[in-house]
């Protein structure tokens, strides 16, 4: 079928190409050089004159016919014995009359009569329609008529074709390319075809083709060949191409998006429908109640919303549990009145940017100071700039940090005391200040939520002001404090470039907020429960059966159930929906009122056996490490929420096949266009029966949508038998088999290729009941005018699961075959490496690093070259320079020769077609020669060579696209280094 379809498309494409050449002379007028300077009184496409005599002569089919209201009137003048031909619309002439003699008029009438005669003959032979581009064809023979129902063949093509011819030439001025390869010239040919072809052979065989070369998805192009038999024949219908299999039941629903063969046979009262096809669709079910969709969610304990929610200081974190102990009352005396939030500038937006230096210990008290040898507390109490002497030191002794280029050199004396960059402070040039719509601030609890999560190497710093018991406190510096740019602002560091559990900033990131991936969540119909996967029962339960909280619901243990729906202090086992405290309704975030809901806070409440249940590693380790402890990751948040109400239901799938939507209310199937309307293009269902919406009856929508992308092939084979005893009673049987073909012979767990079979029976009986009508009429004030109908429907289905034979008789799947467990990231490309900066943090080896923005910064830098040797120089071809060709001195040297894979991995088999050599990065170090930016004029000899070459250094550096090594499971960097002393016999 695929070959036939391609052949048909090729024929029509060739036809449109020929058609374009025929009409090209008529469409080329606009390309003439003086087109816009021509006389505008003349038509660019001159139409043949139709004035007077000859107006009804044959014309090209490319020109439009005259309207039907234009008439031709002939008048005879007996005086002059001449005929005058007029063209009129109503009583008005629209053209110059044409005068003919009697002989001319007689010749005109004879010619017109002959032309009409032959036209009538042609029209009669083509079944009365000879004015199309492809007229009907009459085929003789009784056998043809018996097979196809008549002797006519009709093809009606519609559409358009556009052909674009051109030449594309590009030139790349790249010295690395040979001259003959720098220019690339290709012939550019593009065709745009939109075609709709309807074909008919006799009365039985029909063909429909919809084809568009610019269709985004395959399902937008349809091909269908249909054979329809007469009523008294066994073969009622045969379809090939895009077919469907609608079924009357609700347990076995069939499919609408199929491509294959379908037959409908009739044996007396028995109708048999069979299909052999490939399934292109996917089915989804949407539940609606009261016009609003009910959506389920399930979140695991290790799926907290990382790198988005942060406490402003350890002081607010310490008081978090205490403030939310007696919900819905918030026991907090603070109110944050002003805040500025700064992050690493990734958007190249410098409008609201400043240089910043952010410190971890700014405003912290003794118990949370990470560098006690440098930072000394000045008192106890809430967080404030004056709570320790860090701010005072930075504004006096180390005020040089106001110049962002002098931060490292200014703070370098503190490195000996353990005060280092990346741990105790971060400096950011042109940090970006977030606008108020990019974060949310909880003014009473002292934490912020960033709209988009931060990358692991991004910095987050703040300055804020708050009141406590009427007194104002301040942490950090605002951009409005009079510190003008480019001077650096001193801020409080919440997140640095190094996110490690060993750093003080680790606890500032909140790990008790989870996202439902929903927005504008309504309190109505919201349900959430906390479950624990009980290994003994094999199912999740909402309690832990040991300890002080045995059999107590976990939502109450975790302080999520304190009041009932009326707000009284009486737990009812239902999640307390408190916007801004236990949930953020606008962004769909669930917030636990305890810091570590599955860690220390749960352990305190359980008591003795807590170690068996708590997941403390979730808070003391990175997510990557915590997820490796699967026996503790057993907590689940499960629930549902209701979307906004209304009569319109969004199916989340465009271009739905017609007839693929099934809507039921309380188990009863609804009727399309009576109870609901479907927009198949936009993918929406609108309930028009208001009684269903007002009654609150649960509505279920089952829809089969075209799969936008599908790598796995699905085959659907089956038959439906329907025996019709009468117009009111029928019995049916169905058997279907759905098989998937796996992509590979090794199938991963969870991606098993199925081979499922379902069979069942259905029956339907309907009759009119006068008895029911009479009984209803007996009710007072009720008189029925419609007939009563009794309907009985029954179904039975049996589902038989299975697997594809391609994965073996036993159905073998792989948890992990470890073949893809190692991923290599190549970082040896010489173009990615740049000249390095002077290494920091090692004053003994690199003392010049302290002289940032100073000529002394590069005094010890020697010369280093890194490059790639073109294989052209290592092979003996005509392009190889003559003095290098066949030279062991140049081509055989270890410094330049090719390295083959077998040298490093002798047991590895190289696949055929892959290169056997390994691309290497060549480096040459010259410690006695000055490197770039080394302006030292004293420590050199008379020849300009560096003194003490053993103390010189050189380096290169490059950026890495992946910076979170732990999440990406990057364990090491591997170097294969050739022995630099390979020619030194004394080494």
C-alpha cells in the first residue's frame, strides 16, 4: 500500500510539473525588467477580445466564462439585408455591435451548429460531463459493468502546485579548508503541492487522496480506496488506507486512527467487520464533574522543588516550625518590609545590574557563623548587619572590595584563616536584580520562592529589611542606599556556586515544598494524602503502624490536618487548604509546615522505631545520593484537584479523528450533537445538556487522538460479528488483538512490547412500552405526549494480556544491561580550549594571583601551544608536502604520529566503517620562553629567555556544558598522556 501511495503521488507531482510549464508563459509578465514602467491602461495578461461576432467561439479553459446574464441579440435589417449582433445585460449594450452580411451570418450559424453537435456527442459519450480537466471515460464490456457497477471512470483533481528553481552558492573564508572546498554551489529545487483527488470507477470503487508536501505530521495526509457492493451482495465494503473500526460497546471501544485493510461482509442477518491495520492513535480518558476536570497527581518524597525556595537567614529557618505549630494561626512577630533579590546575570540584561559581593555570615549569630576565626559575634538576637563584625570589617579594613576587580586581592590575607571564595563569599559582576514578578516573598515566615529554578552554579543573594516588635532591622545593602555604581554592594548570600551539604547555605534551601505542575488550584474538590509504601501489605497506607503515632494519619502527624472544613480546631482527616501556608494555590505548590517532613520532624513524632521509617538522607545529602537509598524512599503524596469549571472540556489533543470521542455520564453513553458538540480541529468537547452540568453527574470523555510522534509500531487485528434478529434486537461478538513491535531486541523494564487480546459479547434490545406511558399519565399534573421506550443494553469483555514474541517466549525484559552505563564526554577539541587565568587559592605556587588587574599577574607565565595535526601531513598522498612525504623523521616521530585505537585498547573491536585512529590534542610547553601577557623585563637573560624555567607555568582552560557532576553522575576526568621523556634515555 505504501508503494502504491508513493506511485500515485509521483504521477500527480509529474502532472503538476508539466502543468506549471504550460502556464509559465502567462505568469512571467511580472519578471520583465520594465514591468512597473509599462502603460497601466493595458492588461499585463491580455485577454482575447469577445466583442460582437465570435463571442461564443471556443476559448482556453484558463479564461473565465462570461456570466449568465450576458445575452446575445441578433436583429435583421430588411432594408440593408444585414444582420446586427448585440451583447446586452438587460436592456443595455456592453460592446460595440458587429454587422454581418447575409452570407457571413449563414456561415456563422452553420459553424456554430456543427460545433454544438460535436460537443453534444462528446458529452454524451462521457456520461454527460465533458467540461472538466479530466473528463469521464466510458469503458465497454459487460464484465467491467458487473464488477464495478457501471462503465464510467471519473477522476476529479483539485489543488495547486508551486515549483521553485534556484541556485544556492556559499563561500567560506576558512584557511583550514582547501581552496576548491571553500565555495559550495548546489541546485535549489523546492516543490509545494497541495492536492485533493477524488476518483471513481463505476458505482462501487472510490478513491480519495489528500496530500500536502508541507504537512507537519503524517496523519494530515490521507489515502483511502473504498469498494462498496450492492445490498444483495456478500461483499458490502472493502476499504484500504485510512480506515476506522467503531464499535457499539463501551468496554471494547475500537479505534478510529488506523491504516490498513477493512472488510464488511454480510451473510443473511449476520454482518462481519474485520480489520488488519497499523494503529496510529493513542487513547486517553478525562473525568469531569460539574463541568470541571478532576486531575490526579502523585509525588514522591524525593521530588521536592529544589533550587527555588530559600530562607533569608538561619534565624527564619530556626523559627519556622515554631511559627506554624498551631495552624491556622501563624505565630510570627516579624514582617519583612523591603527586599532586593540578585542573581547571576544569564540574560545579558544590564539595565538593573550591579556588581555584588555576597557573604554567608552576614548578619548571623554565633551558632551559624561558618568562619569564626574571621567573623566575631557582637551580640545575640535577630539577624542584622550589626549582629557580628563582618559588615564593619568589609566597610572599613577591607573596603577595597567596593572595586569588584580587587575583591580577591583585598580578601587574600583572610585565606590563611580559612575564609575563601566560593565557600564564605561570592563575587558577581553585573548581577541582575529580579523584578517583583520573578519571585514571591512570605513576609511573615521569611522565605522567598523564585519563579524559575536556579542552575547549580548560579548565585542568589539578597538585601532585606524587616520589623520585629516595632524595631527595624536590616541585612545587606540596597541599591538605593547611595552606593553608586560601579561600586559593589554587600549582600547576604543564600546560594553560591558550590551547593554542598557541608556548606552553611545548604540548610537555607527549603526541602519541604513540592509542585503539582498545576496553576490556580481551587480549594473545591482538592484532596491530598500522605502515604507510606508498606512492604508487609504491598500497598501504600496513610499511617505508620509503630511508635507514638501508630495508626494516626500521616497528614495529622505532619501538621497538615488541624481543623475541619468549618475552620474549627477539630481534625477531620482532610488536608488543611490554607493558601500561602500549606499550599500556594496560584502556582500549585504543596508546602509542609515542618522543615523536614520525612526526616527529623517525623522521627521526633514517631519515637523509638523511627530509624526504620525516616528518610533523613533526603535532607543531609544531595538528591543524587539520597535517591540511591531506595529502601527509605517510600513516602508518597497522592491526591486530586479540580480545574476551573465550565461547559467546555479541553482534550489536550488537536486534529482528532472524527467519531473518536465517546462521552458517558454516570455510565450512560451520551449522543453527539444532542448532549455535546465536538470540535475535532481544536480538540474540545462542549456539553450542551445543561441538566448534566447542574446535576453534578460525573462525565467521562474517552478520546483517541493521532499520535504526533510514534517510534513504536502498533498493529490492530480483529473482527466484530453482529447478528440482527430484528430492527429492535441484535447480538454481537468482538475479538481484537493489539501487538507492539519493540524498537530493539533488548527491552527495558516499563517499555515492554505488548500483545494483548480482548474478546466479548454485546446485546441491545429496544421496544416501545405503552404500559410505562399509562403509568406516567396516572401521576397528577403530568400528561405524556411522547412514546415511552424501554432499552436494554448488556456487555461482557475478557482481557488477555500478553507480550510480543520478539522478546522471547518468557517475555524477557532488562532492568539494566549496563551496556549504556558509561557515557563519554569528549573535551579534547583544541578550539574549545582558551588561555587560562592565573590559578587562585594557591599562594605558594602562584603568588602573582594576588595581583589582579596588575601587570605582575602574568609574570611567571611561559609559552604553551595547543593544536591539532591534520592527517594530511601524516599520510603519503599527492596533497602531502614533498619534504614530509615518506619521511620517518617527520611522520614517525612520537610527537606528531597518529595514535591508533588498538594501542590503547588492544582487545576492542572497531566496527567496520569507523576510523581506527584516535584524534588527539597536541600540546607543546616551552618553560624558558615568555608566554602571552608576561611583561616581566627583569627575570630574563640577554637572549630574552626566562630565568628559573623550573618555576614557570602555562595553562589552558575551557568551559563545561555540564556543571552539576553529581546529578549527571560524572565521576572522573580521564587523561591519556604520552610519556614526555620517551626519547630521554636517562629519564
